[in-house]
């Protein structure tokens, strides 16, 4: 499983042929996509419109649905059955567009069969969803232009990719300035050893290719992204006892993060920001991530990076930003990033999926 081409071929076979539905997976990863709390009305409506056959073959591990998407150009990395793409079709509206890219021919073919269904369901004159076959690590070869996308999403597929740095670099390149990568994925509690990466079933389940969560931070910084913001997290339980034994002491969690493409490095000064309450579904309070909660008309101090995000991203019109002379930081020492640990957040929120072990197939 060390070579990229071999990894991709095994993943294609695993998801294109072996798995008939999400219930065939050997972990609770897809169950983590079920909401633990009330979903925004617009998202509930969008998901309710997705065809049952599309949902049946959904293999994601989270709910990577950022807010304020009307008119946006969205790219879904590893679109799979197309569930998220078809939900986004509703959220971006007829003036927006959604592109799904996946390397598995069977899934792309199946997704395309439902484009017209969802167009009619939404009452659009023209379809606003396109599916293309290609690789996340090679978006330019698939015809995705640089600086062309407002939002990239991904739902539990980066863990299946052997070259994660290439995925993040390509994502960064195709995003516009101020755009974001908002994605859910599986993460490991420690570095996954090489022998686990050689197991095709462990890799297909996301266990062999999961990043140690701390490595995401350095990886994001290395390609130019802002520091990841942790939105939500759930523990993942392994059903299959054989796979659980192979994993040993390594634990797994589903984590949803958001990364922004900032045109330049933010300064050192923080800012005082006020949320205007202008985002639909969130008139009183916007939970931007697990560490930033903005109440309408209440001034909050944020650090320089968050200030830059709110000034440059699609949220700029929803906040007033007053730059401060002083440096806003939680500590003068090197950042520890404990607040970005998905395992701690899942513990704190009691978010875990309990399921009985499956019988090995």
C-alpha cells in the first residue's frame, strides 16, 4: 500500500465494488455523520431532498456544511455517492454551482444518474451540479482552475489518500483568496505505524491512512492555509474485532475543521469584532467553530488570524471589525493547540457512537 497508484486502486475496488452501502463499513464512521444536535433548518431541508439511493451509498463521517453559501462555487473532494453535492445544490441556489470530483468510476456514474432528478426536485431551469472523474491530488489535471472556488468540502476521504500534502496544496491553489476548505475526516490519536498502512482493509476503512491530528496543523501551515479551526468531533468505534486488535492502542475520531486561504500573513494585532446577526438561520448567535461563538451585537476580541478571516472571507459583510493596538493571544509561548484536539472535544461534548461489533465478513 506504499505506492500511491496501488493505494488508489485498492480504494476504488473497496468503495466501487466491495461496499454496497454504508452499513458494510467496519467502523461507526458514517454514523458520526448523524447530527448530535439540532441542524439548521436550511440544511435539514436540503438533506431531506436527496434521493434515498444516493444516501444509501454515502460513506462520509461528518457534516461538512458551512453556512452562507448562496451563490458560491463549491467543490466536493471525493464526492462519492453525491449526497453532499446534491444537498449543496439547494444551499448554493440557482446562481451557485457545485462540482463533485471522485476517482471511482462507479460512483461518478451513479451520481450523474441523479443530476436531473435533483434539478427537477429543486425546480431549477438548469442543473447546477457537475460530476467529474479525477484525483484530489491532481485537480488541475481534472480541469479545475486556480483561484476559481469559494468553498471546498470533503467528507472522510482525505484519510484514503496517500499524499495528503498534495491534496491540501491543490485545494489551496484552486481556492480564491478568502476561500475555505471545510472538511470532515478521520484522525488518529497517535501516528499510524507503517505496517497498518500496508493493510488494504485498514486503509479502506480510513484507519490505515488517518492523520495524527497534530500533523494536520503543520501540514496546513506548510501549504499556506490558516491555522485549522476545529468545528466538531466524535469518537469513532471499530465494530470488527480483528481490525480493532490490529489498531492496538490507537483511537480514532471524526473531526470537522475549517481552513482559510488568506492572501497574506495576518499582522500581530488582534481585533474587536461584532456579529451583525445577518446570516440566515443564525440571527442571534453564530458558532463559527468550537472556540469562537459570536452573539449578535456583542463585541468580542479575537486574534490577528481570526480578524483576517472575518475581514477577507465571505463573512466580511456580517461583522464589524475594529483593529486593536495590542496583541491578542492566549499565551506568549509557542501555541499548544490543545483546543484543536478532536479527542478532547469529543470527550467534552460526550460525542461518541455506540454500536455493537459486526461479525467479520
